[in-house]
C-alpha cells in the first residue's frame, strides 16, 4: 500500500497553494497521492501516511480538528506532522516555551480578559510604542489580527472569552518584510521574503502579499538552526518566520509545524526535495 493523503479543508477558494507540485515527484517514487478534507469520514487505514497540509480552517474548530487527527493517529496511517507536534504548536503560546529556552521572539504580552480602553493604553505604555498588533493565540492567515494605534470597541467582542496576544508593531514588516525558512526532515530547503502590499501589513498572498525567493544571511540561517534544535520530535516539515528588529536581530514571529504553505514553486529543487524526504521518512 503506497498511498498518501494530503489533508486539506473543504474549500480552498481564494487561497494560494502549490502542494500539487510534489505529487508528480512522489508518483515517480511510487506513491499515489490524494487530497482529502480533514472532516471527511473515511477509512484512514487505506493510507500509509496522512500529511497535514492545507487545513486552513482548523482555527475555527480546533477541538474538532484535534479529534479528527486523533482518529487518524489511531489508524494504521502515519500522521505527519505528529499529533504531539500539532498539540504543542496549535496555540501560539508555544512561543513562550521557546522564549524560556533563550529564543528571541517578538515581544509579547498574553491575556484572556476582555480588552478595554485602559488595557490598550497600558499595552502602549508597556512596549513604549504607539502602535500594536493584537491577535488570537489560535489563528491562521491573519484572521482577527489587528494593527492599531487607538482602541476600537469591537475588540471587546472579538476577544471576549478568548485568549489573545499583544505585540508591538514591528516596522520592518513593512520596510523589509518577513523571512520564512523551510526545513524538510530536519534539513534546510529554501527561503522566501514576504512583503505586504502598499498600505497593508499582512504578508499573506491572500491579502496581496508579495513573495520573493532569497538566500538567507549566515546570521538568519544560524538563528533558524538554533530554533530548530529545540523542536522534538524532528518534524517532516517546518517553516520558521522572522522579522528583523531595531537592533538588527532576527526575532521569531512564528514556528509553523501544522499547515504552513511550503512555497514549493519558489525553489526549483523544493518539490523533488520534499518528495524525496517524504519517501525516506515513510520507508
């Protein structure tokens, strides 16, 4: 049985993805690949592996998502990345774990109380800045992510009874962009730079972000390798996102281990490298 499932969502309209570039290289290695929604009621025993890919609505139903993954995990299929990895990476609170190990992250405050105007003022004072980012600890594609200089009353409704994180707005997101480094099977693959469109701060392509292939500096690569050393078990795939701060240090924004877009199209060797990694991983 040489069947692989790329786990997806029911509807990918409006999203940019390129996982299909790995299907032909996998076929040449003897694997049949199917793309199936994570909510599907099927026999997962029919697959050698289920690889979590474009499940870009899981944040709306995280408990249901974990239950679906548990069901897959209990089948004969190998779940990648592992359920253990997903459970740790699901909430952005994993950033605190890494910070406690000496990783430099974007400065962050954590809260689960309904935000007020006084809270907003205290955040600006704490960070000594005039603009902040607020977003839920479980999110994807910048959903419910706000860049603000003044308090907005709708924040109380959006974050009522919901854990969230507050960060200073990092100007280099606009002036330089966000770097993403990709690793397959623990080995470095490629790097991209994501920059927002004019008058925006979101770097995702769904919001008009511009994607460019780049070569990482030695410092950026060294910083990524340091972070990767803390990931256990080694994941099949990983994306590490950075922004440069005012001290010219690279701060970790996200460590994506669940369903990151892999931007296989941005490196001519990436589709084949990913397929070969999957093949070795499963054998």
